[in-house]
């Protein structure tokens, strides 16, 4: 009986998202997405793509329609059963054998007839990089395809509809301050890359990789944070760039990468793993994996495809705590300071299987791992999950423009066990 009562009290799927959409903070963030991100203007034709059974996202769509009406845009809604299907056994966020998939004619016609497309379907974020049709729509047709930004980083949500946003200080963090911190870190990364210095990333789970990058592959300008209102419309609007409160630093491509990445989550084999998986990287490629049954499956799935390291990124938001009740959230998007992500596969014109091909395929992530340490040459940029640049005198001076530096630059505390 106790278990039945507990199940009845547990929030139903979508309830927290519905509460988020109903909250003042949630509505403000949805509006920022539409105004700052999608740059919707009066008189434009806005297409909302969504699934027939969208769950809590329906509440977000209702708010978006209301805001678009306030902006005097012409709004159309197209509901589909599923837009871009997931390959069996693959979690959302991975792209496996979907590079040639083509959208139905009615969807393509509706997209081409619109000025801006607000795609709230589950599996389309990033399609502009990993699917040829959507790459063409965005790059060559010039459509502003804005994919699945209902909640920028799901780990921001709590499990309680009465308090849907777990980290309100994270979503309200001054964007320009995050961008400033990212710039200071990028300065160090670029200098290290120019000198040919080795980067090193470790964490308590056993990850230990070393890599080098070219200065032009250090990313992302200003950590990907949006500048409002001066920033022009951006191209890959479904991409992870141009964010509201998730700032990332690192590199998009490595010149050399070797070592071991230990994870408890992998999107290509379904998400959360039955036991930790250790992936061996040599010359920028995944060459072996050990752990549970998912390890062998991963190597089978990437056989015949040169899956090179595509991105090594670290989060910077000091208020985005990536855990609930002391437990690390395995399915997070890397918003938090001291969390890192590595991806394989590649976007755009990608060198694979011995030649230049189309867009990247077999793109996947090896989870976002916690409490990292990151060195650029001799410079410790992140020390056991703590961003050392938060203590920089110049950063403290900049923070004073937005509030008390002691408060703004105080990072969340990591639990003893992660």
C-alpha cells in the first residue's frame, strides 16, 4: 500500500514542465528564446512543429503561441506523430544512420513556407548538423530553424511542480558575466593552443585524456552566450551555441587526443549504462571499450565509421548544480561549472572513412562527467570541479557591475560522492 501511495504522490510526466511554463521565470525564458534567439518580428510567418502527444510541452507551446501573438507574428501549428525517428536502442541526442532521412512532404512544404520554425519535437535538436535535409533547409534555404529550446538545460528542472525550477540563480545569472568568464578562459586556451601545449582532463571516475587543438578550434566565442539586442540572427539556431544561461568552453576538433574516458551514460547505446564504461581513445578515435554489455554494442555500432572526437566541452555556470538529493544527474546537458562532455562524429563537411563526405554520422556523446580537472599546459582552469577563473581579480571586478562578487562568483559545493 505504501508503494501505491508513493506512486500516486509522484509527479506525472510533464507536470514539472507544465509548471515551468506557468511560472513567471519559465515564461520569461520562453520569451527570451523567441525574442533574442529566434528574433521573431511582426508580420513574420512562424511555424510551430510539435508532436501529437507532446505532454508537458503542450503548455510551453501555448505560452509560445501567446507570446508570438503579442509579437504580431502569424502563427501556424503542425502536429506530427514523430518528426525525426530514433534508431532502435538509441537515446535522444545521438544521430545514428539518420543522415539521409528525409522529412515528409507536408513538413518540408510547411517549413519552406515559414520565416521562422520553432521545432518543439523531441529528437530534432542538432538536425541541421547531422541530417542532410535539415542541413540544406538551414544553410542553403536560410530558414531560421529553432529546435527544442523549451527548457535549455533539463537539469535546471526539479521534480516538484510546486517548485519547478531547481536552480533559479542559474537561469537568472547575468549572461554577459558568463560570457566574460568564458572569454578569460578562452584566452588561456587559445594561448596554449598557439604554443602547441597539451591539454589534460581528468575526473574521479577514472577519465584521463590528453589532447591538442588549433587556436581556431577553441570554442565557443563568449561561451556561446547570447548578446542582446545587438547580436544578429544566427544560422544553426538548433545548435548548442547562442545560449541563455549555459556557457561552454573547450574545443570543437582536436589535432590529437588519447587516453581514457569513463562514463555512466552514452546516448548511442540508450543513455544510462548498466555499469561504468571505459572508452579508450587513440589518435582522436574510439578504439576500444570495456564495462557492461553496452561496451561491446558501442564498438559494434561504430564499426566501419571513423568516429573521431568532435568536441570536448566544459560547463561554466556556477549556480547550475548538476545533482538532486546529493546524487549526480547522469542525463544532464553540461550547464554546470566543472561538468564536461565529449562527443564523437562531426558536423558539416566531415572527413570520414578516408575522404571528405557529407555531414557527420554516428554522432554521440559519452555522457557529461562530473567534478573534472582541466589543464591548458601548466594552467589549471578547473580544479576538481571548481572553475579557478571565478577567483580572478578581473572577473571579480567585472562581477561587481552586476551585484556582489562574493555571491555571484560563489560556486555550488560538490557532494563528497559524485
